[in-house]
C-alpha cells in the first residue's frame, strides 16, 4: 500500500533522561551475542522505540526527530558496533548487527513488559529487518530507504575497490564524500552543508566502516528473500526525490513482505528525518499507533 505526503521540515541509561542532542545523554550498554557492548542513548517515556542509524553515523543522526518521538515514546537510539560509544570486533558479519539490535529489543521488552517498535534508516533499516527475524518482542518496524538492492546494486561496479583506494590515498573524508555523492545521491551543495555541520568530524571518523557494509550487501542473510521473510508489520518510508534505485528496492521488498506498507514523502531525499522532520514523525506515529 503506497501513500504520498508532502510537507517540509538531519549517562545514565535512565528512561527519563534529557532529549537527544548532538552530545546526547550518556549511554547504557547491552552485551551482544559475541560480547560486544552496544551503547544505547535513552530519553522520553512511554512505549519503547528503538532507533537504528545508517552508514557512517551514530545515534546523533536522530537529534532532530528524537525529541519529537520522545513526547510519546521512550526513545532508545543505539550506536551500531564500530561507532560512537559502542564496541567492535576485528571480524565483521552483518548477522552480528542483527543480533546487536535484537539483544537491545529483547532487553527493553523484558524491562518494560511491552513489545518494542523499531525505526531503521538506510543500512540501519536493513539491520533492523534482520533483527526482526531474531527478536522475540518486536512490535512494528519502520524502514527508511533500507531495503536491500533489487535488480542492481546501489553503487556502480568497482566502487568498493575505488573507495578503498581513495581511503588509502586521500583519507576518510574523501571516501565519505564519494559515497554520499555516488551512492546516496547528494549534490555538491548538499555535501557542503553537511561538511559545515558539527557532526561532520564524527561521520568522517566512522567512514571506513562503509567498506564492510558494502561487502555485506552480497551476504545472503542481507538479501531481499531473507529479509522479505519478516512477518511483523513494516512501514517503508521513501523520499519522493530519492534515487530511483531506492524506489525499486523499496517496491521489491514490499512485494515480499507479509504485512508491508509504503509511504512516499514528496520533496524528500535520503534525510527526511532532518529535512521533513514533522512529516516523518507524523507518518511514523500514525503507523505505530495502537
């Protein structure tokens, strides 16, 4: 089912902590299945809502919409492994990330006595889908342009190897800018504005993890058929001005899901949680409403 919407608009583990900011409240930790500690930043009160960020980001990517969700939900934004306050391991498989998020979901469900809803952005949406196949206590899932690629990869052939060369020759900032332009579809003006944002240094620091995520796209566990087996209700959010590859992937995943829905936010690209925050929150809350 597809709906289109317009509108414009990027401690302690106490459940009643301060709103998410660029600095964030101090984290609490969940130990994943391989012993990696996953940091969780919590704010607000109410039904638990887990936020899973995308490539080269951390929990602060939710700094705009996190406080808005915190009016009605207990918001729990994670740092995925290898970023921010979370730990990491030398060996990487996307299945580890599925387990990370599933562990957070099940811990929150145990503590709250409620099912846990989840929002995942971009690669974090793919991770959230995988977690939904492992967590016993997930309620509803929102995936914002996180579907596995459909008929073709999101990136041009050879980009993975070229990014590795760029990283070695020019550093992580050059790698990140190339990824933003060629995979996400950001314009030079978009990237210049991003570069001026206070979060930019942290994004650059996390940029090398993009390489392992590109590798993970070929994993059967991260493919359309595997993740299309999710049975809980799934809302996919699509930017009306996003690259066509995101639309094709969204439609391909929706065709496989048992209980899938799609909403298109007109005028948005890959960052509606910043550029169209009010509309993004409205659509998500309508889907999550009991």
